[in-house]
């Protein structure tokens, strides 16, 4: 069995300075890929590249910092990845995204635009630029979009975010039409509650909260998502396209949200 199926192949991963994107980059490098990782923070980009290349006989991680919602930058990112020697651009993961909580009635046009620019505009035009490059090079390829279980199920104060992630899932369906004849597959991986540096900092006992709420009894890890993404990038998934896979411990199928638990507790009779 080939344990390094991605030797000679280049991947682009946006939003990869830490968290899910970093875990995906780590897994692909372990499987032999050259990886161009992007983060809006130059410090996070440099730190991630140095960590991933530490101990390797040759550099497999490359960094390019910038705004993954900016179309000019996206196109330069694809050109940079395509120029890596002895490697073909065949894998793309549109992971960069923005979560903006806010009450529906108070949500501002500026906040709405920030969500749309990165989550939808950035994802759309990264897929466009990368697929065009694969087409022009005569390469087949695999594109993975990162959605969310909030794109499948309502969640309090995340209307704009949920709408954007539902749109990403639909984009994976729509793009089978232009990309299928080129041998390019496109799928969406939608994580549920996942323990990352960000979620751990935002919510006290994030892991404990979701371990109780998820039917499988644990919170998601970045590696859980990375394994699913790696499958969609591999030759094993060559006949799978236009699909959305939820990585959420069963929450979308059954589990309540933290707000539901709070509401139930508030309505219980006081002893």
C-alpha cells in the first residue's frame, strides 16, 4: 500500500496557520504532498511553515500570507502554487472562513459583507482559479470546500454564517457540471463542534460542553476533519463528487444545541 500517495502533487490550503487548516496540511505533508498554506497573519503563516518543515529532509511546506477573500490575492496564490518545481497542482482546500455571531435584527451590513467576502467570494474564486489552472495544465484534480453543520441546521445568532456555509455546500453540487468533464472532483466537508485554538479560547470548557451534546460522546478534533479531507483528495474518492460530508459526531442528526439545554434548565421547576 502506498503510504505517500501525494508525492509530486501540490496542495493549496487557505486559513492554515492553525486549527483545521494546519491539521490538513500536516496530514498531506505526511503523505508526501507539497503544501502551500495560507493565513491572513504573516506570523501564523511563518510559524506553521517552520513547524511543518522541521525534521524534513526537504521543505514540503510553503507559505503565502494574505486575504483569502481577495480575488487578486487568490489568483497570485494559485500561480505561486503552480510554479513549485517537480510538482503538479492537483489539490485545493478552501478552508479560510469567518464566523460572525449577531442577533438577526442588529446584524450590520458591514458584518454581513465580511462573512460573504471570505466565506462565499473567497471560496468561489479560489475554486475558479485553481480549476482553471488544472484545466490549462491538463491535470485532473480534487477540490474540497469547508462548510459547517451550521449550514445544515439552524443555530442561534449565526444566520449570515449559516447562510454562507449552506451556499458553500450548494457550490460543491453546482460545480460538478463544469468540472466533471475535466476530471476534477469537488466535495464539501462540514465540521461540527471542533476543538481548535480558537474555539478553546472563545468558550470555557468547549470540549466538555460538546462531548455531552454530541451523540457519540466527544468533541470533534482537527484530525477528524483532516482525515475526511484527505479521503476526498485521494484517488480512492475519484468517483465521489458534489457531496457534503458532515463530521459532527451525530449532532446534526440528533443532538441539541447548548441554547436548547439552557432553555430546558430555565424552564424546569425550582425546588
